[in-house]
């Protein structure tokens, strides 16, 4: 007969002797998902960490360009920590910028599927906020996204994952409101995204871009994104682009410089499983990566 478990005993955490937490369970699940892959621990840790900006210098949390009258703040959160009002605002901006491109592609526009993708567990969001009076027009006040003296003016989202066995930080969306375009915000937000990927020890950043969105394609080309071998055959409605991050020099915020900053973790979703949404508007153009607008 099996030994009965003592009632009221709490399960022990991962090699800590402490009660099992929700984070313990999530880590265990991810480690099992990426079992056998060298990058598994890095991906799991990166996927579970909510704020990837807290160890980077403040210039990655506050984006400033005096000549272009740009002064905005950036926050990083896991989707489960993003207020639903902000998520509704992000979807409305994406729909405004990208719906026509989707409708003109073989993918089509499917609102329910897009919302499900945006709320995928483990998705990281980078919301850009500015003082209400800093934008040319209060473009987001007709939607949601206004909080106190600041309003949302852009966002990006990304997912730490495996693409055909390669660890990547996959860009799903990058969107900027019309009032904040042509200020260099799209480029600066991409700087943040890429630095977060490099700091999390992802060797590659990857994205999907509609081929009809030529301005977005040129934007990413200028940033060093090349057509990946994961990309579909020429003539498709979209392409997959990649950029190596290993050469980036990752700076550390002064107050944490004395501590070694490293993550061990892994994730998997793959281009075959997802072919992440091709949308982008980066500083002015619908970019076709589920990105917002470009410089």
C-alpha cells in the first residue's frame, strides 16, 4: 500500500525548501518545454521576467530627441501585467494602422485570432507614454490609453522563443500614433527591443513583414534585418527577416553594475507554428510586422 501523504503539508519549491509558487510551476513547465535545448534555461528565464528594462541604463526607459521634440517614457511588462484598457488601446491602434494590409493579404483580417495572439501567455509589451500636451494632437483620447497626465503614443510587443531550434526575440508589433511619427520614435523603440533581446542573451531578433508594406521593409533593411531562410518563397504576401544581436554591447544601469546580470531561460514557438503577424507602423508607415510606423 502506498504511503499516505500527511494532510496540510505544503509541497516544496524547486530546491529551495519553500512552498511551491506559481512562478515555480511556470518555470518548471517552461524548462520541460525546452528540455534538451542548450538555450532552454535562458529562454525560460527571459519569458518569465516581466521588466527587462530595470537593469538597462535609463536612456532605454526614457527616449529623448530634443531636435525632434521627442521626450517619452517606455515601460516593459508581461501581457498578464498590462491593464486591459491599455490592451484595448493597443488593439485599436493596430487595427487603425494594419487592418487594410491584412485584408489585402492571403491572411485576411480576423479580429478574434488577432486578439488571442496579442494576449498570448509570455508576450512582452513595451508601452510608450508622453505628457498629454506633448503630442501634436490628443490622438489617443478618442480611444483608451490616457492615464493621468500621460497618454499612450506607441507600443511594441515581442516573444522569447525558439524558431526551428534557434533562440530568438521575435517582434510581433511595433506601432506609433500618427501624431508621434517622423520623430525617430520607431527607431528608438527598435533600439530598446534589440537591446532587451541582447541582454537576455538571444542571438537573433526576428520579425515578419508584409511585402506590400515597402516603407516598413526599407526601414528594417536599414536596421540590418535580412531575409531569413525561414521566409516563405519569393512572391508570398510576407517575408521573415532576422538580425544578429551578438555584437551588441549590453550596458548596465549604474546602480546594478556591481552585480552580474545574466539570465538562463528558453522558449519555443517557431515560424512554422506562428509566422508572427506582419504588422508595423514605424514613424509613419504601416510596416507589415504588426509594427506601427517608421522613421
